[in-house]
């Protein structure tokens, strides 16, 4: 049985802020309800019951939207002070009841309860048709209209939330598509490099290998050719490594061949420094701190920084002294290469793509480090890199988007990590009822506004008619009062006078002079009275079928 009523529960849990707001709202509605009870001359017990009902219904509306709506519609005819809370409960039910069919069922049951109990409460007045019409208009104006407006607002908010969720999903898919495009471009570049540059390097290696064994060359020439062959072999190994990175998106393992030079890492820095010394370059290398192991990406980045800096020094500062320093700090490895100003004229035009330092900065960024390059005060040049010890390669960066960032910020502010994923099927089913298009949403809003205006006019007109009818049954003129004589039969007097069944005469017979003992009195208002603070009351008291007393007195409004 409990599971069958789960659909009546509200979607959100109670928080302190919600509880405080509901208590304040309940207090305001309870005070307004006490004012309504006072106008209706309600007893102290009825006032207390009305206030308690308002507070309980307001606090329970989030968890039991349909139940509170039905209960309020049933008790409002007996507790007029709880009538105002039906506006709030209609709004809450329209927003929180899931499913159009369930919402219609809840409002239908509430309507039947309001009409039936209103007829029962006013059964003694013998005006059931008027009570049914008035109850229907009041229910439409105070319950149905807030429910429709709330449901429209809730569907609009759900649509906006769904758009934000799907925009975030599209942004994530966009990032994935961009990453796949980069991978495809890497593969294309890798294929081009393998087909063109690899072929040229292979030709260089073959020709230099043939020259190295040529008997006509001197020993020095063979040594120079051997250096060229080793350089071409090393270039082929590096090309294979780069092609692996471009093709797979990760660092490729270094080939373990005997012809390969020293490992491409910190351990290989000493080798390229020694090779530079052998070529006649003044290079000094210092190492400070306790050596610590680096991950493969950082290790290779350190080697590339030194290699690129030495290459730039060869090209642009020929003959200048070069210093290479490795400092093992507490949290990172600092690689610094500095050269002085050029000692003589340059080597002439050199081949340079202008992207060496840019590539170093990108390589360092991918492992969480950085590279700085710039001139020195002595006219030389300095390249310094900071590489963390335990960094892992960075992933694909997210693409900046204002709407996506706003949606993400809003989701984090709402604590979306603790919320369940959105049920898209339920959202589509809910949105399909009222707003499949912008025109449909506008039409629904205009329809609600028009219906609200029409119902308001009907309610005001019905109230005016009832007020006029009530006034007609509660007022007589001074002339009519004078025509009635004490001693006439009760039947004749009552036929000549209105019945006095009106809220305008409620309790007036008890506010004047003392009534004759055992008499039954009829109190009417003067139609000639124009006072703003007092009313002239005509009272007729009957006993044993005759008029035994009539009084005219003033009563405060």
C-alpha cells in the first residue's frame, strides 16, 4: 500500500532553508485565515483549528502535494480560514505531481471534495445550485489557475535544464570529435614523414656507409663520413620515435639497437655534451643535488631541451662557450643551458624552421613543466626548463564555451554530483504535453492568462450578484418597519419581510437591547442608512406565533 502512494511524494528533500521559508509562509497564511474567520464570526475553537490546518498543510505540501490539495479542498467549507492556503497548494500540486493523468486525477478529486462538502455545509440554506456554481468558480480561480500556471512554469524550467544538460553533452562530444580529428591529422603527418623524410635519411645512410669503406679516402675523411653516417642513423631513430608519437598519441618506446646513440634521457645528456667537446666546442656540464628518477616523458623532455639549446648555440653563436647545468631541486629538475656571445662570424645561412623552442615549450607543458628562453646581460642566450619528477602526460584540453561553462557552474552550485542522472524519457514525455514548440508554449501561456481573466470576471460578477441578492434579503426601509405592528401573527409578518438569511445580518439580533425571554428574533438592516461606521438595525421578536417586540437600534460595523 505504501508503494502505491509514492507518486504523491515531492521530488526534493527538506532543507533548513525550505523549512524556514515554509514556516514563515504558513504563519502569514494563518494570520490571514484568522482575519477571514473573524469576518465570518468564527469561534475560538474554529480559529485554532483553521490555523493548525493551514500550518500542517503548508508544511506537508512538498512531500504530499496531491493529498494536501484534496484535504484542503474538503475542509475549507467548514474552516473558511483555510481557504487561502488552497492557492498555495494548487501551485505546489501543479508543479510537483508527476504525470498529466495523475495531476488531473488529483485536481478532479479535490474539486469533487470541495463541491460536495460545500453543499453539505450550506444544506440548511436550501440553495445547492448556487453553492455548486460558486464553489466551482472559486475552485477554478483559487486552485486550478495556480496549478496550470505552476505546471507551465515547471515545464519551462525543465526544458531549460534539459537544454543545459544536452548542451554539456554536446560539448563533451565536441571535445571527443576534436580529439579524433587531431589523431587523424597525426596519423596523416606520420605517414607523410615516414614516406618522404624517412626515404631521404635512408639514402643518406646508405651513401655515407659506402663512402666510409672507400679505399681512396684518408683516415680523417673516413672519420668525418662515419660521423655523418651515425648522425643519419640517429636521425632515423628519432624520426621513428616521432612517427610513433604522432601515430599513437603516446611516447613510443626507444628502439634498442646497438647502432643507436646513448638513451634519449638525462643519462644521454653527458653523451651529447662529450660529442660537442669532440667537435671543438667549449662546453662545461655541472650536476647538483641528489639525482632522482623521472618518468619517461620528463626524462626525454630534459634531453630534448639540452639538445635543442646546443643546436641553437652551434647555429647562432659559433665558438661561444656553453654551460649546461642540471639541478635536482626538491620537487623538480631544472635544466639550464647558457652560451656567451658569438666569438666570431657565424657559419653562414643555416636551415631553421623557427619552431624548436615552441616545440620544447609544448613538450614541457604536456608533462606539467615549463621552458623559458631569452637573452642574457652579457649578450648571450639562455634556455631553462623546469620539469616535475612525477608528472604524467596531460590530456586533451576542454574547449572553452560560455554557455557550457555557465551550465557547469550552475550544476556545481546545485551539487549535481549528488543528483541522479536525468531521465530523458520522462523529460520528453513531460515536455511533449505542453510545449513541443515555441509557438505551443506561447499559446499555452496566453491561454492560461486569458482563462485567468475570464474566471476572475466570472467570480467578480457572481460575487456582485450574490452580494446584491444578499442585500435584498437583509434590508428593509423605515416605511416597511413602521407598517409592522406588535401583536400581528408571525406568519403574516414574515411574509411581509425578507427572510434575513445573509452574512450581512449574522449576529445582529444579539447586539441590541435585551430580547424577550423565549423569543425568536429576526434582524434586518435599514436600506435608508448611509452611515460609514454604524448600521441601523430593525429587530422583530416572535413568541407563541405572534410578534411580541420590535426594536430599532444602532450597531457598529
